[in-house]
C-alpha cells in the first residue's frame, strides 16, 4: 500500500513536533542538573575577577592609610609615632 505524496508531507511535519517535544522532555533533567552545578561552582574567570576586586579594595585602603599617615606626620613632625608608617603590604 502506497501513501499518497500529498499526505506524506503533513504526516512528517506532524511527527516532527512530537519528536522535538520528546527530545526536550528527555534533555530537561540534564539541563537542570548542569545549571545547578554552574550555580554551585566558581569558574576560574569568576575567581580571578573576585581576587582582582579584593586586591583593588585592599590597595585603596592602604592608599588611604598612607595618605592619613603623611597628613599626621605633616601636622606633627616632632611626634615619632605620627610619622611611623609600616608601609605597603600587598595581600594583608
């Protein structure tokens, strides 16, 4: 028995939607698991970005401390404690 050519095209289009839906349903648990892993782990790019942000904040803080120490030393040049500054210590 032969299917008429004009019926085979609509039949193919109708089943392609079912196949697509079935594939989506099968892939869904794996996509959810992959998204959960992405949320719980930190990529190297994120780690580098976070480290850079931390270092910039630390450098800004040390710059403010240096400026305050210089100001205290300028106002009270005879006070040895005011002119003492431990210096730049990266990463502390």
